[in-house]
C-alpha cells in the first residue's frame, strides 16, 4: 500500500524513508505519471515511524548553519576542454577532483544502461565523466545514502551532489552533518518525469533505427547561451544528432510549458535562502562581466565556512570574481521561486504513447495566431 508519510503532491521522492527503514519494507514505485513514490509492505512494517521522523518534507530545519546571504562568485575552470564538456563553468568537476585527490569519494547523478539516471559513487577521476553535466530527469537515489554513511566511517572526504530536496534527504537520514561530508546542491527548476523522457528516447531510436548510447543536454556547439535547448544524442551506430530549437521537443516541453515536472516542485520548500548544501552551483545567467565569453560560467554560492574552505582549495585552477546576491536573482528566478506546474501536466503524461512524443508536445505547446499577434503588439508598445 502507499505509505502515508506525507501528501503525495508534496513528496519529492528523495528516498530518505527507503534508506532509513530497518526492515527494508519500503520501496519506491512509479505511478502512471512516471514519478516514484514510497510504498510499504505492511507485513514487514514494525511501525517504528522512522520513515516519518526522517522525512525532510515533514521535518527539516533549513536554517541550520548556512548563511542567509551567501558569498557569490562567477567562476570558470581554466581548463578549456573541461569547460566545454561541462554544463556551465566546470566548477563541479574541479570540486570533485579536489575531494578525490584527498582519497575521498564523490556521489553524483549518472546514466545507467537504460539511459535513465541514478546516483552513484565514484572513487577516481575517470568516473567523473559519468557524473558531470546536467541530466534533466529525476534521478533514482536507491540506497546511496546508506553507502555514503558507510564511506563516512573511514574519515575520508565524501561529496554528494544533488537537488536541494535530495541533500535534505541525505542530512535527515544521517541525522547529523559529519565534518568529512561536503554537499553541493544546484538551482533546480523542477524534476522531469522519467516516463516522458523514455518516450522521447523511444521516438528518436525508432526514427534513427539505432539505440541511444549517450544524451548530452546543454550541448555548447553553438555557444553556452543557446545550450538550454541544444541536446546532442549519440547512437550505437557511431553517429550522433544535435537537437536544437524547436527540434528539441523534450526541452521545449520542459522550459516554459512545464509539462512533465513533479507535482511537489510546484511548491518547493527547499528553495530560497539559506540554501541547503555547503555550496550551490548553477549557470550564471545574466552575467555582466568580462568573464562572459559564451563558453559557460558557473554561479557559485558559498553557503558556509566548510564550503568556503573547499572553494579556496581549488581557486588557483579558476578564473572568478565576487558578486552580490541581488545580481543573481534576475537571471535565476528559480533560486527563490517554485515553477508553475502546467495544469494539463497529468493529462499530458497519461496520454503518452497515444501518439508520437513530439506531436503530443506540439499539441500541448501550440500557440494560436491571435496570441502571437497580441504578444507582438505588446512587445512593440513596450519599445
């Protein structure tokens, strides 16, 4: 039966309940929309209530330790190849390398053999390729919090990178913030349904006649500023295709229409300030600086002294400059505001498979001619 920890529309799928259950009687199962929610085997349940006590939606103090006004940097790695391979300025990889050089491990989101996303631990630099770059679907946490807890026992640094709700889930599961744990959250626009993503991949594979081997969101071939709607897809036959603009139907349904975002993201309690992680990473949109060269710049928020110490250890590898918190809000509204879920989201997700994914997205994102005329008129009047 579904576990009655919290209102389903508020559940983030962070999996803290799954990891903390001493009887392993909770598992996440996909609903008809493709999002995972906790279900409990009542025959195994001992009613210890740990799943309730550790739920960050119900119990989480985001004001602990972190600064209400974090130190803000615009930053880029000086390694040009690494910066191109990264979603923004390459700062996550520089931070991760520092952890690995100290004998530690880094946890991040990686594609599995089904091209879905799950969190994994890596112990060497070669593994960073797997957890680098943005992946615009919800990742499966599985039992990674338990693995992190075990690694923390060895007094080596461990870094975890995830959405703010996932960082909160890890903190609640651990019950404390160990000195050798470093957390990186990111400015999150909302978690997309893996079901929608799978239907998009299925359509691409059917049209090309080859299996997808890699998805590279925010591909910078045409510059960083155009990258949000530019996705490179590699195929088993050795070829690749770049989907940009209106051809990129998955991102067209996500950016703006918000067709397949998790319901809880419409009222996210893990946004705003103070932030959840030690360091927050994002694209520095709206940057007015000599650093801006359209090859990617990271927004870095240092939320506490632990985060500042780690950033200081890598800054010789970076080009960076300080900025004010107020500067980042205009270009990064999702730092404080939740996304507005499309009122037809559930309908769209339930109709997946009834027609080609791209046609379904176009049906739900179609803008009529009169709307276009009115928008054009308004833009002229503003000038």
